[in-house]
C-alpha cells in the first residue's frame, strides 16, 4: 500500500484526526503563560508550575495507557473518552479565575490529554498495517493544526482579555475530535497493543543500553537540554508580547514551518555530518537562539527575534529527532519501543518538569512587576545550561562508527 493508493476517505479521516489533535494543544499551550501573567496575575513560579503539568502527565501517561488501554478498553474507545472528558475540563478551565486552582485543574486535563498523543500515533500506525513510511504524510497535518491554532489566536483572540476563550475553543475542538474518531476504521486490539507501559519498560531490557557510556551521556544530555526547551515553550510568547511584538502567536508558528523543513533535511545532514555533529549543531542553535533573544527587540533588532523563532526546527529536529534516531539504532528490536519510551519520559517528562520549575523560579526572581521582566537576565540561564551540556556532550560522547541510525517517522 502506498500513500497515493491508500483510500482517500481513510486518508482524510486520519489527517483530520492529527490536525485536531495538535490544534487542541496549540490553541492553549503557547499563550498560556501570557494569559496567566496578564489575566490571572500569576507569579513566575505559578506559570512555571503550570507548564510543568504536561511534563508530570507525560511521566504518568505510559502507565495509564499500559494498564487501561491494553487490558480493559480498546485504544480507540479510550481515545474518544479521554477527549470527551478533556473537553469538559477545558471548558471548566476557561472559567477559572484563581491561578492556584487553575494549575490543579490543568493537571487533571494534562493527565487526560497526554495519553492521546501516543494513542493518535498508535491508531494511525495500526491502520497503515506495517507501511510506516506513510506516517509523515499524515503526521504533517498535526503540524498544520498547531500553525492554524497560532494564527487563529492572533486573528480572533488578539485582545488578551479574550485569551480564556482559547481554552473553550480547544474544548469544542476536543468534542469534534471525539465524534470524528467514532467513524475511524476499527483495528484489531493486538495491532495497537502498547509496548511502552511502565511495567513493560522495566521488563524490556532497555536499561541495558546504559552499559554503553556514550548512550548514558546522550541520555543525560537529553534530559538536561529539555530544560532550555521548557524555557522556550513557557516564556517566549510572554516575552514577545511584553516587549511589543505584534501578532506574537502567529510569528511563533514560523518555528513549526522551520521544523517541517529541517525534518526533511535530516537525511542529508546525517550523511554529511554524522549523528554526533548533528546533535552538536542542534545545541549550538539553542545558544544562538538565546543570544538573539538577549540582544533582540521589537524595533531595530526585530530580525533577531524572527531568526531565533525560525531556528526552532534546527534546535528541535537536530537534537530531539536525531536523538530518537540514535536511540533507535542502539536499541535491539525487542526493546526498541521501550527505549523510545524511556527517552520520552526523560525529556518531555523529567527534563521538561525540571525546566518548567526552574524557568518559573528564574522568571520570578527577575520580575519588576507583574507585567515587566528583566528578560536579558532570564535568557542567560538556558543559554548557560546549553553551553555546559554542549561541552560535556562533545567531550564524552563518541558515536559508534558501526552504528548507522535509520530514518524514522515523525
């Protein structure tokens, strides 16, 4: 089966599922820091904690999927129920006016939403029935959904007072996605059986990878580099709005366009540079990004801000995607899924959680008042963390010449 002869209706169904899945996330995630700061008058610590909720949920979600989806209910039905319950929580969040209560409600939503990210992929792969090379053509609609969400925010919710409506819109989209999923083709339970539950991770032998020193170095570097990533996700929209950048959410979608471009460029650079220097290039891009944030402004040096956003593809793909490829090449077939789950829990779970807390602390310490920050001091911190990780990685990581990472589906 090829993407061209795959039934048009099925292609539409799964493309729309991916579109809505990431539209929902992009609708509230990017501007949440701005909303909490300007509307709910949250402190930097509270904002950091809010972004940490998705990280906590990412740590817990493999266990949730493994126990519930594999044993008691089909993944498709679970996907529908999670989005239905999640829609209700999103509608509740849009009415919350206390920042402390907001974070607890958000944690509940994150626990409902985080598992759907894995489920959306597993349902799609099950339909592809072994033709994984078709996945990017469907997954790209998720990136498109995130882009449309960002543009919609500036076009329809430009007034910060109306930012609470973004949660309501995401809630409505979640209902639409749940209904849409009802009509997706049925697949056999065993095809989408999840292999990345916490229990299967421990029993998979994936931990044997730590016998390789370079993999251990990479694993630690992955968790640490997720800290600067958290700074970017939780503070950038607030930073751009505060310094006077017009249509900040729309401009930030440039990062998703860049991400799509650099994903396509990975095979070329992998062949030219090798896995180690691709990852190094990704970390150098992080340092350049934060330097441009340090010197950039909304007038004379606005080009620096645009370039820093466009660097997102290089920052993200050349480290995190290349890292997935490296992990895939090091793992054995029987523990490949568990190894990827282990890296995901380390980066999007532990690393992002630490980054969320640290970014909140740093922002809080550099707050002049609830609407002004000493941004230069803030951006120095993730830049310095990246420099330290870069030095350690170059010094101690050595790619196995016999290992040739394969291309993977994103």
